[in-house]
């Protein structure tokens, strides 16, 4: 089946999310849709899947007019969507999740569900995509990649001819991304048409046959992946010539500044089992590792959110044992959490409210609004937060801008140690570049930074030194991160 | 209106592609709703009863509303932080009892034990929630029963009368025709307004309601702020208990029964959502006036007393139906 769309348009209020996009999904091809945040990728996919009606434009399925009223309507015509968010209910079984909207079809004569028949059907689909998930697995214990595979299995359970995957790998770690990519290749081998939206160019080039680039809601072009270079894709996504590297240059010379933070045999919970490391003023220390390898636990301990099970820490030469995040921030340790929306900032609050949240300027008990406005204005200019006013709600900001606000919140306390947990997750390349610039600039002024990231090029590009964590232990130390290769790091991670 | 209290999203055009213009117009309707409802009630009751729109009835409404207002000011903080307190009616009774037991010896200074008892009761609630991690709904539901039980145990069901002249003079007399209780209520309102809008504490309470995990990880002393907030509510309930006792010239075991529902209703009708993160003292005052005027007006207009509860409940649900921001809450439970 060929799904073609031409000149699709969709506006939300004043904003034109999609403005004249055309795309053709040809049988048996894997088609990637790429672009920066806000380029209109997800909206395009959602219109193809019947989740939203286009304002105008024509869609055809095998040359017949195609205007699905809903996602269910599209599925009936053979077009199935996997949502960006994980929609697995963790209190149901794997099979129940796959057939969640069609449990009735397994009902026996008395209305009871025939579990064996349902589980056999579920097992068949999981085998088809080559997912190594047991039908009796506890959904509460599966990782995000496995949950994503179940979502794909659910989409396949309606026997679609065309599968649409929305930004499937945005929050998955390296190992989980690989699992999803394997499934896509497997489906491609079976002649399935797949379209997917992605931020990650590497995965696009790994599996896609064709790619369509969108920019600011507009159609840039469709290319065969064999015909276009990654740099060229970048350039067309951003619409301007990228500097040679998005990572700022490291300052010359070996840093011999004083050690700001030192951990000695630090153990935390079950995740982290005795690691020692230090970071100097002006240095960016990178932490590589899969989810659960220990970086999160280490950050939780340094920022006072979890107690140490063993070991000790020193900050600026004296013993450091924060009893709470309050104590950590008070001693100049700022933490940027990995989950921007639930841990990083309060989206309903204004930019100013978020920026000065950690250390509000005050006279006695009274909040000093004038000083806060000055601090916020200064941070907005320094970090390049794009907004009309300090009083704008964070809801009006894009993902990249939101992350800049969280960085601003950290820098507002003038920390001596900054902990960054995946600072550019879901952030477009323009905002990334600015975040890298400000972090490197602050480091050059003497800030010590620990950067944990699932993004390998980012770790290699930003870090001065790199540590690789696996199962709560440091498995590899790289003294000059600039010389590291992804292959080398991944080898010590898994 | 107050600065920075409600979501400021409405002032700025939305850049992310959400329906900006229409939403803000709708937002305006929502924010103006409590005031519109108050005006509607006044107009309706003025037509229904000639005695409604008189200065003497106005003073009666203010006096009736003061106890509710003082407790609701404290509740605004607690609800703004996303918590709840069901024990306010019982704390009011406890404080009224403390007042009645000490008024003879302390006179007007009986306000000290009233505040102390209220604050202590609030402290227990706050510690249960912040340190004991007992959900506030359950902790204060238990406290409601226990505090009321203490009052019953002390009084054995008999009222404790307040006869001290000096005490009654201070708390029930009028100056320039305005009852002292109303003056106290207005002063406390200004103080509460200042705390919410001008202090770091007020911002921290709001941040806890807006996103508690964010507040914790940003270094806000969440447990301490929660305890202070319950102590503040308890202290205000202490004053409310004193005023109620002074009006009735006695403390009874039934005093303040069911008050928690009116207090919560007043805060919510005033536009402070139970989901937290947002709160307005002016809104709470409007909510108190709406709740009080509704009872007063229905009595004046001779509405069947057996019908009144149905009207009150309907008004509460309608107010929430209009003002609740479903976009932010997502799933309503």
C-alpha cells in the first residue's frame, strides 16, 4: 500500500504547525521524518494516522481518497500509529496491554477472557518482531525499550500495512534504541512500510531508506539516505551552515586547578557500589553508562536526595555530607535533573519564578522582586532564553528554551559544582549549541561540571575526562575525552 | 488584582501552538467568575428581599463571614500547596474552649491561649504530614475526630460560658460602627495577602503545590514549609475560635461543626484549585462573601430552609465546573 499526502496544512490558533508538507510512503520502505523541535514532524505523522484532521491537503491510500476519522478508523484501513509517550499500563499483563482495546475478541461464551488464546496471539506478534520479551513478564519490571516493543506489538496486532512510529527513541537509552531499531529492520524485512519521526540522525541513517526533512512546519525535501551526508541533513534541518562543530573548543593546556569535588568509594542504594572520582575547577567530567548503571544514583547522593550507603565525599577540601537538597544547594552544588517536566521546573510558573526558585533574593522574610527581575533578566540574556518577558509562563516555551531555564535556575546560585543529567534530552540542535556554549563558558570561569548523558557524541564533544559506568562500578577511565571513540565507550558500558 | 498569583500564561501569546487567543479570553471569564457570581447574588437577593441591601444587614453578613474568612485565609495556604485540612472546625472548637476557660482570668489576653492551642493542633497536623508522611486528607480527618473528642471530653457536652466584661468588650464592641471582629478579619486578610504575595515563604508554598518534586530537588525545605503552613492555619483557626466564642459568649462541643466544608468551599469557589500551585487571598475573600451571602440572602428571602443545602451544594459544584483548569489537570479523579 502506498500512503501519499500532499500539501498538508495544520494550524493551532496563530501557530502554523504544518504548512504545506508532502510525503509519500512507498511499500516496503522505511521512511524517516526529521527536523528540529517544532518542525511539524509529529503533527504530520498524527495527521497520517488519523489522530488529527488536517486543515487542508489531500491524502490518498493506494490512490483512493483517505481521510480517517480517528486512529481507530485509520487502523481499520491498515495504518497504525505508535505514540511518542509510553502508554503501557503496568498493572496489566503483556498480552492484555497488546490487546487492550480489543479484549472482547478473546471472550468465551460466558464472557470470560480466554487467556491462553490471547497469550498465544500476543506471543505470535512478539515473535514476529523478534522482541525478546516473555509473555509472562511483569510489565512493572520491563525497561522503556521493551515497553516500546510492546507498543509496537499492539500497533501490529491490528494487522496494518503501514506502521507509523512517533519519536520512538527520544527517551530510550542506547541499548533500548538498538532493540527498537532491530524491530524496525525486522519489519522492513517482512515488507512492512514504516514511517518514523526521530531526533537522532544516526538511527535514521541506520535503518531508513528515505528521509523527509521538515523545517518550521515546511517541507524541505525527500532524499534517499544513501544520497545525503549527515552534515547536509543537519544543514537543511537548521537552515543555516552549522559551525564545524556544535561543541565549543576546549581551553588549551592541562587544567591543574584545585579539586572541587571528590568521591571516595561512594556507594548508594543498590545501584552504585563504591566509586571514586574527582572533578577539578574548570573541568567537565563525563559519565557514560546505561540507565541504572549508577550515574543517577551518584547524582542523587551528591545533591542530597539519597543518603550514602558507604564511602565519603569532599567539597572544596572539606567533608561533604548533604542531608537534603537544601543543604547541597546551600553549599554551592546545583543539580539539573534528567526529567525536565517533573523534576526540573514548574511549567505553570513564570520564567522568573523558576529562575530564582533555588535562591530567591530577599530582604528578611520579604521577596525582593526588583532584584529577582534583575537576576532573571541577566540570566535570560546570558543563556539566550527566547521570551518576551520574565513574567511569561514557561508553558509558552519550547523544550530547548525550557531546558535553558533549568540551566539558568542552576547558574542563578553561582554554584561551584554543577551536575547535569542528560541536559539536552529532547532539545533541538540550535538550543543544544547554546547550552554547550554556556556550560563551557562557565567551566572556563572555574565551575566544576559533572555531565551524565546517553548521547555519546555529546559526552565526547563536551567532556574533558570521561568515566564509563557499568552496574554501579567504573569500568573505564578516559583521561582525554577528545580522543575517545563511541565504539570504545559502548564496549565498556554493556 | 494580585500580582504573580495565578498562572501568568494568560498574559502572553502562546508560542507552542496551543490555542492562545481564545484560551486567554476564556481565562478572563474564569478569573472574573467569583466576582460575577457575587454581583449576581447581591442583585438577586436585593430584588427578593427589601431588607437585604441595607447597611445593618451588610454588617451582619460581615460578622457572620469573619470566622469563615479567618479560617479560610489559612486554608488558602494549605490548598495552594496541594494539601488539605479537614480538622479546622475542630481546631476552632478547641480554641474556643481554651478561650472560654481562660477568659475570666486573662481577659482580652485569652487570645494567647487561643492562638497557642490552634497553633499546637496545626503543628501536630503538619508534623504528621511532613515528617510522618501521612497523607493530609487522612491525617487531618483523624485529627478532626480527635480534636473534637478532646473538646467533648473536657466539656462533657455542656457549654462553657464566657462572662468576662473586658474580654467581651474588646472582641464584640464596635468602633465607628464597625464590629471589632470584622476589623480583626480585615487586618488578617491584609497580612495573609502580604505573606502570599510578598514573602519567600508564600512563594515556597506555591512552589510545593506547583511541583513538589521540583521544589525538593531545588533545595526548598519542603517539610519545614509544610509544618509552618499548618501552624499558620492552626493559629488563624485559634483566632477564628476566639471570635466565634466571643460572639456566642460560650464555647460548646458543637461549635464549628461542619465548618471545614464551608472553609474549603470558600477557598475553592474563590478560584484556588485543590490541585495547588495557585492561590488568591482576594479570591478567598470573594468565596467567603459568596458562601455567607448565599445563606444570609436565602434566609432573608425566605427560601425554604430544607431547600437551602441543595442550593449551596449546587453553587459549589457549578463554581468548580466553570473555574477548574482542565488543561493543566488532565485526568480528573
